[in-house]
C-alpha cells in the first residue's frame, strides 16, 4: 500500500480550501491534510460542523510534508513563502491565490492544459481558472483553423471574493426584496439584480486588477502552446455578474476562412471539454457546479461574419482550481516513486 500523502493547507476554512479537501477526498488519494487558518496564525475554525482550534504554521510544521497548499489570505501566503524559502524550497509550495506570482521563484501552471508531472520548481502558482479555460479553448480552436482575432467577455461570480462576496450578494438580494439597506463592504456597489463593469471606489479589490491578472496568465500559457500557428492574444473584458458561483465566458473567434459551427464544436471537444449540441440545452453556471473541466455549447457561426463563431463556455471556478491542486499532488507522487 502506498504511504498516504502528507499535505498542509493554509485556508482550510475558505470556500476554496473546502473544495480542495473535498476533491482530494473524492479522488481517494488517502491524503492526510493538516489545515491552518487563512492567515497561517493560530485561530478557531470549523471542521465537519464543529468549532476547532487551528494551530499556527511554523517552520517545524513543514517536516515530513509533501506539499504546502495556500488558499487563504495575503498574510498566510507570505508566511508560507518565507518559511518554505528559508527551508530551501521544501516542501513544494502550491499557491492558489494571487499573492505570490510576482515572486522570482514563481511559475504559473495549468494542469488543465499541461502535464502536471513536469518539473516546475518549488513555487507553483495555479493559473486563474478563467485563464486556463480561455487558453484551452483557444488552443483547441487553433488546431481547427488559424485564429485571426478573438474577443472574450468573462462573467465573474461572487465566490471569486470568497465567503464575504457570496454573503454580500445574498444579503443584497434579500435586502432588495425587503426594501432594506444594502451591505457594500466587498463590492462597494449594488450587485444584487445588477451587473458591474467595475467595483465602487471603496471596494478592497478592483475588477480591472483581476482582468489584468487573467490577461497575464493567458499570455503566459499561450506562449507555451504556440504549435505551428501563432495564437493571438484575445481582447478581454470582465463583468461582475449577480451570481453566486461559476464562471461564464462568451467567446468570439474569427478564423482565416469560413467556418462551420459543427466543425468548431468537434475541434473544441476533448477530455476536458464537454460539448452540448444544438439540440441540447445550453450549459449554464448552475449546471457546472461541482463539475470538472469545461462545458461548452450554443456554438454558432456569426451571422454577419462567416469566418467567425460564437461560443458559450462555463466552468466551476473552485473545482477547476481544486482539480489543478489534486493533479499537482498526483504528479508529486509519481515523481517520488
């Protein structure tokens, strides 16, 4: 019997942290996960519905661990980075946050597209799920015909902002129905029953910052997958949608010659992409919940441009990231055997 994985997880109480633990459990990896609070400091948390005390992450905590996974706050991410760096890059650090990708040791990885077993150094930053989804779609389509240009509208769920984002959307929705004041701590704007091209001035995060991060990740991933025909960078715009969970992407791609919607669908189909035909219900973010990979449908030729096609793609943002972590953990196991 193989020895069970020993993993440490910063942010075990977060939405993403819980998803990572669920995926690792579903895959029956036998992983023994030591969970820490999002900050990496000692704090009370919740496990299986009961309050528990989560100890602080210390240098001694790294002994015997195969990987350290970060799914918490900037404080927790920086603490994990400093501890692992001081330990000579052991154990490998898997970062699911936007906080460490500027570090010199960081390498952006996307197991949805790449071999998870390849050597990527000790600091592996999971690519933004929207970037992985968009890049996979473009790489598949470019094998069909050369792409001249592409435009993508990405609809962002509240869960991108964690529990606080989901809670604020829930509060706003119920308050609007009850004619009560709205909480605006996360978005600094009304998101309930509304669409946002940008957050309010007092919001702790900016939608434009996330947009730039996704662009950077797409550019990085595309640079590794230019196979014969160059794939142009897509024009990208993020829109905050009043939904709790799941990314949706409206992708328009123009090719170098006329296209057929059925052929476009066949080109996109693969193990990671489930295609819904024209006689099937188009995929939506609710149906994508807890599903691995991408769902694509409502693929149609542009009525005003026979060389272009519209595609609708949805994915569970938390599941894509959790699957990526599980793939990296499996890669570590194979490498060590």
